């Protein structure tokens, strides 16, 4: 929980310094600008559980479709300042993704933070925090994003993190996270 709150504080500080052009820049989330990513990160702070469930049902129980719709709608209705304040006001919010627990909340914020920082060429979360977020989430993410590590293990050079088995591939923790979450291709060697 302490690391989740620290990551949210880091994101608030980072987002507070962005220009309007950076808020409008493309993120690593396909089709989303930085502002849609922030709307997604803050979804649980602005919408009730029943509203979210109704939206998911209306999207044919496809969470990604719902998530895209509500992020775009929230950006149409809210300024960047309102989205930033939503995060700032909820740094210590107890939200956890269904079935994800506290580490899932940390993974959510770390991964989407990388969607922003990588796209803008800014510093990522600390490697140890990224590794902590991916300890349990890594294997689930591989399956969800269809990443095939057959015969390889992604081994962090800057933190305690190994995902997969087989031939070690040394990489920074942030690069492992980007691969495991389908944002980058698995390196050939």
C-alpha cells in the first residue's frame, strides 16, 4: 500500500509539470493520449461500482470496450486539471482491482505510469517499485496480452525480478514490464 501511494504521488508530481501538448500527446495505450490514460487511472475515484458494472454490461461485458468509452467520455467532460485533481485528491484511496489485491493496484498505476513516461521520454517509477508491482502480475499479464516467452526468462538488471523460464534475457525492470504487458515485442536475442 505504501508503494502504491508513493507511485500515485510520483504521478501527481509528474503530471503537474506537463504542458497542454504533453497531455494531448499519444501514450503507449493504443488510441489514447496521456489524458485518456489519466482518466482511466482515476476511473474508480470518479465512478461508483454500480455505474462501472452497468457500463461493462452495456459494452457486452468487454471491459476494454467499456474502459475506452468511459475514458473518452471523461476526457470530453473534464479538463486536464480536473483529471489531475482527481488523482491528487485520491492518492491514498483504497481502490484495488477486482481479484488483483493491493499488488494489482500498484501494478495498475505503475503500468499506466509507464504508458505516459515512455511515450513522453520521462523517468519511470523506481526499478524496485516496478519489480514489486510485477512479482505476481507478470505471469497473468503474459497470458492476458498473449506474450510468448517460450524458453526465455526476462531477468531484471536493476531489481529483483525474473519472469519466465529458460535462457536469461537481462533487461531493466521497466523494459520487462513493457514486454510482459504487450507494449514492446520480445527481443529476438
